[in-house]
C-alpha cells in the first residue's frame, strides 16, 4: 500500500520540502526548495545494481540526492529514486553547507520515523 510523507524545514527564509512516496515496491523522493523549484540532480539505487547519479550542468544538488538515495536504500532494501532541486540566489559557501546539513537532518528525521514504524 502506498504511503506518503512530507518533511519540511525553513532555511534562510525559504522552505525546503521532501515529498516521499513509499510505494508498494520502492521509494520516490522529490526534494525541492529555496527560491526556485527545479530538478538539478537525480540519484537512483536498486539493490544489487550499480548506482545511477546524474547532476545537471551548473548544479550542486548531487551530494544531497546521492546521500538520500544511499541511506534510504540501505535502510529499506528497496529501489529508491531521488530527484533534487534546491536553489537559492547568491548563496555563499556557508549557505551551501547549511542546505546540505539541513537536508541531512531532514533525512535523519525520516529514517528515525521509519525505524520506529517498523518496530
């Protein structure tokens, strides 16, 4: 049975949102936010197969998409596809680090919640 979960944070005055669809077989994540929603990177993980990672030219969301795909696949043992696009105008290096940290916190919240549901 499909299950849907949304995890949100406000960072630098803008929202970052992960829409997570737990399918009958697999997980699909759309992770967007900042000033403009888009797709900057995609990552896929299928147990027993090579990872699939695509980062569009000029984008830096690949690190976030890969982390989400890797950790969800490891935790659930199911195929995972993550689409990520988070854009802030004129973001500094520290701002980028804040986005990566915040997305990591969102992922940990989701993983903890999933672990508790399975117990």
